[in-house]
């Protein structure tokens, strides 16, 4: 390598350094597009993961043993895969769908209400059967008690010899 080649190589390295520090408009645009695409993918993955986490939270109300299955980490991992599928098919992320938010919010009210009301109705039915059952038993057996009391009185009188 000649001295001139060394100087050209040194000059090329300096130029590359300056170019790296001062990218062209196209390079800046490409970097911005890449950054925007990465941010979009991360946001979409997070949105899909939150959707699965929300569904899991609702299911865990009925089956708490599912809580480890629907952990934040697992849901985020699922969201990353779902975002890739959504990108492939041109689907919107759940955050772009207000209907999903409405459905999730409604289910958040409906599921706990359903379970509580089902329990309350079962408790009311049991209480009704207990109270009503006691009243019905009393009503049916009140005549038997009167007859038993009357027979006991008659037997007592008969044994006294006062009523023969």
C-alpha cells in the first residue's frame, strides 16, 4: 500500500464518520420510518396483549386457577405474535377499535354481576325453602299436635278415672 492509498483510506474513514454524524435526508427518513414501524409493532403487540390480559382477567373471576396462564408476560408474548399476524393480514390493533373497549368494559360489569346475582338467587331460594318449608311443616303438623294434645288429655283423664 502506498502512502497515497493510506491517505485515501484515512480520508474515507473520516468521511464515513462525518456521514454517520450527518445523515442525508433519505437516511434520516429511512431511520424515522424504521423507528416508527418498530414503535407501531410494539404498540400493537402491547394492545393485543392487553386484550388477552383483559379476557384472562374476566375468566379468572370464574376460575382463579387460570391466573398464571394469563400473566402479563404471557399475554404480551401472545400479543407480539398476534401483531405479526395482524400486520400480515392488514388488521387493526384492538386500540383502533372502540367496539372492543366497549365489549371489554361491559363484560367487566356483566360477569361479576352474573356470578353475584346467581349466588344471591340461590341463597334466596334456599332461605325461602327453609322458611316456607318450616311454615308448611308447622301447618301440616299443627293438626297432629292438637290431636296428640287432645289424646294426651283424654288419656290423662281416663287414667284418673274422672272421665269414663
